[in-house]
C-alpha cells in the first residue's frame, strides 16, 4: 500500500497497549531538506519494539501540513520517527499536530530550526537530543503496512500513527 493514506476509525488499534519504546538521548544534527526538517541521530538513540522485533531510531522529521489524514481531515503538521531493524526493514511512528499551545520538544528545537530555516541541505550539529520527549502518551493508534512517503517510496513499512493529536505553535509550522 502506498503511504500516506486516509486513516479511518475502522483501522484504529485499541487493545495493543502502549508501544515498547526505549529511547535514549543522543548526539544529533538538523538539516532543512526543502520538503521537511530532519533531525538525524549520530549515536544510539534507542529503539521501539513492534511485533517482537526491535527497530533502532535513526531520524525524525516533520511535514507541514500532515501527510496522513484522519477521516478526511488533514492536520497542521505530522512528525515521523523513522526506525530500522538493520535488515532494511523500516517502522515509522507518526504524531499528528494542530495549532495550539507549544509542544515542549518543539520549543527546545526551535532555535536550531530558526538557524537552518533559510539554508537547504546544510547539516547543523545541535548537540544531544532526547527523543523520549517526542513520544506520544497515547495507547490508541492506527497501524498498517505501507511505504515511505518520499522517494524511493519503499514498500513494506510498518506505520503506527497515534490517534491523540498534539499541539504545536504557528511559528514552528511557518518555518
């Protein structure tokens, strides 16, 4: 299945419980890739376990507006936490956002985003980033097998998109 998709309440997973996250603070860099802003981890940023398999967190990035929709509704922003198991298998965790109060994780990264807003494809070291702060506290999520949303659009990606919608601020989205 080609991602992104329109998520519907029929796809909602209610009894799978909380995801088994074990994220760690790690050195990171940030780059404006033109179509999104990416935080790439240089060291071990931890992992998530899905269906008994561990996937290491490699990077996270934001899309504005959201790529996934829920029952036809598009949100202001979507965060993707991209993981891989070391054997070319990928799992992506998505968090949707709407404009509201600032998210603490986004507030922490905002000075770095300002620094790279006008420079495309230049990597900027940003020090230690704790991906634990980007976790959703929700145990209700959508799950499906799809693809990467950007070229090469590789299929076989396990998608987990949380039902709970986070809050962000307009200044972050306009960057």
